[in-house]
């Protein structure tokens, strides 16, 4: 029986051929395929530069490092995200300052963000909202806040590669063009995959320089950046404490091939989301995610009664459907509660959402019959409840 997971990669023969070509070539890492992938990704998004990293987490770490976060600084972000978003601040000795989410978008609430900015005892050096589930939130309020408070605006777009803003004003633009830096992920469940990988998009040449330095141990081989006289053509200098966050040519070959199909992947995700919405119409007990313009549909998170979610999760699993829950609010993890004193009730909208959320299978290689299977399984569950199942 075919098993359906909440997300998975789609690898075809062209992908395999591109990887094999690199394996047969001279460069497996730090070669021309990395530069080609970066240039192609930048062209797709519509920015001057993209810098690829070994993971989405590494990309976020690189972005906050390039923004200059340090001990004593604060980073404003959402409570409803994967831990990596907030952890990036901690890696730099800074502290994440969390906001609640908007009930309408499931993204960072701009009204509460402004309140937190005005009341935070720490200097907010960066504002890092998240395009949750693939929805490209209205970024303009955050751009205004960043300008007012002198903060760097970094978008976590790990869920939203291929999403579009500006449809209403007739000036559509891909996600990745509106912040000072925008981070993406190429994990297998994301819109394209490099196995593991990530990238930061920016129009700022200085940010791009810092990002490349950071991902390569903080070492430069550019003569124009040397502080000391070069002793020979081998000369290099470590200018900052960096990391080995490089992405290999092998992975970039896969990314290049996947990028050629990204528009098709996005179109298919939107088609599947509309199928779900149509098939769920009229089913009481299931609250559907908001269908908003420009959505990239990384996730399709429904909401059900908190008292039945675990039973529905088990019912789906028993029928070879593997849902997931995205996410436990970051401040509710034991590490954050113990370190910063967060407690239940601090982020009511995020907590309310988490208690009822369930992400259903959504990935481009799914077919209509797969969506029908998921919906039918959920309908049968509610039918059993109606007949007395507890």
C-alpha cells in the first residue's frame, strides 16, 4: 500500500544525470557548479546575490552573523517556527525576543511586534519574521519597524521559495527581494532539495561578502581584503570566526536541476491545496488554513479539536498516512522555558494553534487519488466519532 508522508522530495532522471556529471568531473566541492547554482537562484528570485550554505539553519546563522548580532543584542522573531530560527540568535550570543502570531495568517503579528520593539530592554539588532507554511506575509510593517529602530530585516523564507508578493498592486515579486537578507532551505521536504542545504538572498554586496566569509571558516583568499603582505600565491587570512558551512558541487548540481522545475512544483502544490479545500468543504470539525495570495504551500496545516488531535494522528498513521505537527512554539520547549522563564499562556495564539494543528501530506508528486485518500480517511474518523468513538 502506498504510504503518504507530510512531505517528500521528487527526484527524476535529469536530477540524477546532473549529479553524475559532477561526480565524473574535476570538482566535487568549491567548484564552478556552486557559482552557477548561486547565480541561477539569484536570477530566479530577482536579487543581485545568493550565497549557498550547508543547511537552512546554517543560512540563518550566516544571516544573523552578517547582520552583526552579538552578546547583549536582541532579535525579534515569531514564537511559531522551527527552533533553528530563534537558535540563530543564541549562536551569536544574542537573545531571541518572541512575539505571538496573527490568527489570520499564522505569521508574526505586526501589532505585537511593534509593542515588543518599544518595550524590549535589549537593543533589537535584527527583526526576523517567518513566512510560515509558505505564506508570504505583508512585509511592509516590518520594513518600517526596521527603519525606525535601526534593525536589520531578515526574512526566514525556508517555507516559501517561489512565493509571490505584490499581486494586488500589479507588481509581483518573488519572495527573497523584500528584506535585507532572506534565508531559504533545501531540505528534502522543501520546494527544491539539495539533500541538505540553504541559501541567503540579498541585494547588498557587503552582506554577501560577510556571508561568504562566514561559511568558509572566516578565511579570505581575496588580495583586496588582506591585512598583511602576501607571502605568495598561497596566502590567505582568517578575518573572523567562521564555520565550514559550504555546499558541495554535487549538491548544487541537484539544486540546479531542481530549480528548473520549481515553477512546476509550486503550481502543483497550489493545485493540491485547492483540491484539499474543495474536498473538505462542508466537513464540520476541520478548520482549513487561510488561502492567501502568493502562497507557496510548503505545508497544508488543518486545525481540529485539541481533544481529538492525537486520535486523528493515530488513525491516519494506521492507514499509512504520516502527518506531522508544525510546531511546538519555540518558547515552550524545555530549553527556552528553563533559560528564559517562559510559561504556558505567554503566547496564546501560537499555543492555541499548536494544540489543534495537523499538517497533511502535500508534495508535488502526489496525485488526486492521494488527496482523496487523506480526505476520506479523515471523513471516516469523524464518522466514527459521530457513531460514538471516543
